[in-house]
């Protein structure tokens, strides 16, 4: 039998070189297993348009959320196939404000019908289409479709940024501190 003694260090007690190794060691453990994608789509404000825009447009009448995230069946890829399928997770809580945010004029807002859907086929992003509106509003409706599609891309970028942040030095140091990780003198996780 033999006994091996190891000195254990908190992150702040490590040398600068050992801190770098500790950060890299924790980052490598994330590659083996993490729930960062699940955490990113669990954000209740994921589909919400910019608060500043809604506040300017609706003032005190704006109630969060305009686009609720139910977190149901969200599929995405921020890799080579760039898409966000979220039709089942989006609930519009105020139709008139939603249409106004998209730029649909009040004079047709009561008549127009919209459908949020994900086109069939592999790896498509959720989009919107409109029907039952006068044809002289075609360009307004196309602008609304473009605004919605740009918003879906913005949501996907938020997901990607959230996941990327989790791998950053800053986030890893926060994680080390919050979880009380301990290290050997050279920065290996105990």
C-alpha cells in the first residue's frame, strides 16, 4: 500500500500559468458533456423582439412577453446548416401589437391572417406568411415577412452567442467560482 498526498488549490491561489491550464481543463470537460444548448433555448425572452423597440412603440401598453417561448420542440443549428425551427415554441400573446411590430398597418390588421410555420424539408427556419389582405399591400406584407425572418435569424444568433459565451474564459472562471472547483498546483481539476 502507498499513500499519495496532493496539495489542493482554489483557482485564485494558482499561478497565472496554472490558471490558464485550469481554464483549459474545465473547457475540455465541457466538450465531453454540457447542456449549454438546452440552457440557451430555455430563455423566456428568446423570441422577444428588442425591448427598446417594443417600449418605444407601445409604451405602458407593452406587456412582456409579446412572443412567448413555450420551449416546445425547438431545433436549431448554428453550424454549417444555419436554421432555427421554433414554430411550436412561439405563442403570440397580443396579435394587434405583433402585427404593428411587423409593420402591418391598422387598416388591414383586423382582416389579415398570418401563419407561423416551418417549411417542410430538412433544416428549415421558421417563417411567416400572410393571407386575406388587399393586393395593394403586397410590398408591406413582404417587408413584414422579411422582418420576421430577420428576427428568427437574430434569435438564432442569440442562441449561438449564449453557447459561445459558456466556453469563454470569463464564463468558465464564473463557473469555477460558483461550483468551488479545486485544482492541483499545475491547474488540473481534482
